[in-house]
């Protein structure tokens, strides 16, 4: 147990030492932003609602709104399932097609050029045509959940680029990502630390936040 605590301290320090980056260093015309699952079913209501996810709504809106005419693409994934979705064998029913839960939260709908893409699994990679990123140098990912949808998307995307020998920058600002918390079942703070570190080890660029 003592070794585990020491290792956790090192993992936390890795995150504490991460940089703040300036958006002026990025060519926004070659940058795509993905907003993952900031929908009613996770941020406002339903069996998988979390107040930690709700608290991401305003910071993400404040980050994206000034960039809406500068970014190459702004894509919002949203969980959308039919009643016979195989994923619902692993999770309680959520974000059923046609319900309010699968709708992106109203606060983000005033973002110009926002493209909403439904996804039927935890991994948004399988919901996009990868060719939309041909002219993209930077992929910025925000939203939820750190250890599930965010992690699967960025690591799969990085693995795809590695396989094709494509060098693109995948960036996750930690202040705009979170996961839910259930004590002794799904410890949110612990899983954030573990999965953020795993992203780094897999070649994803973690930063504390962007300065505008």
C-alpha cells in the first residue's frame, strides 16, 4: 500500500508539472475541436447525470465561443442509443434516441459552425469519417468522461495516426475534462490522475489549460 501511495504521488506530480499553453501558438485554421458528450443525459438529467459534468458546461462554452469563427472544425459528439443498443448491456439505459438526454446542452447550441455527431458507443472514433482530419494539424478534445469516452477517443485516434505514420498533435486541456464520481465504485479524482497519465504515455499531449 505504501508503494501505491508513492506511485500515486508521482503520477499527481506529473500532472502538476504540465504547462499552460497559449492558443496564439496554434494555427486555428488547422485545428479541430471535439466536445465529447456534454449532453443533457450526462450534464443535466438521467441515470448517468453527474454534477461534475454539469460544471464543465460554462467553462467549455467560454473557451469555445471566442474561437467559433477561427477553428477549422467544431464537433460535438453525443451518446445516442436505440433501446436494443448492445452498449446498454454494460450501462444502465441512457441517452435514448429521441429523448432529451441525447441532445447537446442548450448552452452550447449558440456556437457557430457546431457540428453534432451522434455516437452509439463510448468511442467517438467510430462515428467519424477520419478523412475530415486530413487538413488538420491539431486535434483538441474536451468534455467527458476522462477514463471512458475521452480516453478511448484520443488513444484510438493516436493509435490510428501512428499506424498510418501521420504526425498530428492531439491535445487535452485538463481543466475542460472530467469524469463522474461514485465513492468506492468509481473514484473520479483517482481515475482522472491514472487516465491522464496513461494519455501522456500513449503520446497524447496533456496541458493544464489554454490561455487565450
